[in-house]
């Protein structure tokens, strides 16, 4: 399962107040200063110096790739191009992008061949691999996620990438659009009388004969966003400290009461275990939200760990599901 690999391991004013940066961000570089040196302090608290904003960039996580395209920069190299095109529909990857291996196991040789100005990866990458990559080009490391500051971390990641590629104006616009979308979604749910509605967010996958269900706690990006929309996460268990994810099985869902059950699946990678494998399961069929018809599969291609554009897709899909 490609979506699992890299992770094994309010009003508008309120939204703006809650979403400050959590990394050490250096003063903005103006988008017009295309030939000026750039200095960015990354998630390692390491200063990455560039002679000019990077134009030939390799992205080793899909959220990074999405953010680059949002900023108007098509990466020259991407880890797992097929997986990106399967899971991320918010920003279209140009066909010229070269595949440089898998997320977590990129090919240094393939990256070197592209002579990039910059390689961007996350703290999920091993220090040894990062050290190898730094022999090929400067490496900017961003934190993949932070379960204590999920939305601020998403914003910070876009801002750091924007500084490195000289596109801070575009980042401001993208984040303003996200804030507007979040405030509008909250208002739509309130107008529909759905504020405070309990929900659960999940995805599921099958390995052999075992079905695992991954719960998105309030510390996950999608969980944090749904809470900001005014819904209430019914899954109260803790998740991992980075992505805010928790593991359970079908029996683990029996403690949930009625509410909205939202889930993401992908026909191109793993299919739909909820509407497939579990459809005839007696425990599943007797869950309160299943019996009341409050199970909603969101559209394929909404990346669960992406940037503002993927998250906007999630907001639209969630509001539509809960109010329909």
C-alpha cells in the first residue's frame, strides 16, 4: 500500500490566529528577486544556503511535490510518480518529471543525473540517506507532520518550500485561499445545523486476510481540519506524535456511537475495504452509523497528508457528505 509506506515509520479570524508557523522561518525573499541568494532554516534547525531561488527541484514526498506545483514550480524529479498520480489530484504533475525511486528509498544516482538545485525531503527520511543526498545537492528537510500543530505545520511547510523557490507571494495567496475555504465550510455546516455533529475519519487496507483500519485523530491534519469545521471527532484515542494516526480493527469500531463516518479509499491502490470486504461482515453491518446510512466515501485522489490544495478538496468533500 503506497499510502502506508511513508507513514509507517471558527471564523476566518480564528483560523488565522490558530495557524501560526512552528518552524524557524527566515525573512521573506521577494518573488521578484530571482537572482538573489536564499537562506532557509529547515526542520533540523540547519541553514540551507542557495545562490538563487531553486528552479530544478526534486521532491521526495508527495505533499512536497503538491506544494511545489501550487507555488508554480514543476519538480524535475519525484519519488514514485505513479503513486503521486494515483493519490494526489489537487495539483497535476507534469509528464516531464522523472521518477527517482520510492518514498523512503529514492535512488541517489537518479537524483544526481538530474543535477538539481535543491532536494526537498521530510524528517521521515533517515539521517544517513539525507547525508548521501547532500553530496548531490543542497537538501531542505521539512517536518512531515506534527500532531500537536497539524494545520500550522502544513502552513509552515508550504512557507519553507516557497522561500527556497522564491515564491512567497504565491504561498500567501494559497494560504489565504485555504483560510477562506475553511471559514466558508464551517459556515455551511453551521447553516445546515450540523455544528457539533460527531464524526469519525478513517481509511482501511487489507494485508493478506487481515483488514486494518487507520483512524484519523484530532491530531491528524484531516482531523484537525474537520474539528475546525465545527464537527466533533468521536475517536478519542491517541495517535502517533507526527501524523496523529491510530490503528484499530472492526471490533475497535464497536465503541463508536452514531455519527458521520468519513473514509478515503482508492480504486487504483488497495480498493475499498469498507464497501467491499466489510460489506457482509455482521459486526460492520450492525454499527450504528452503518445502520443509519451515515457512511461516506470521499472522492478518490484526495491526498490525506498534502498541502492547502488537497486539504481544500477534503473540506469540500466533507461538507458535501455531511450536509447531503
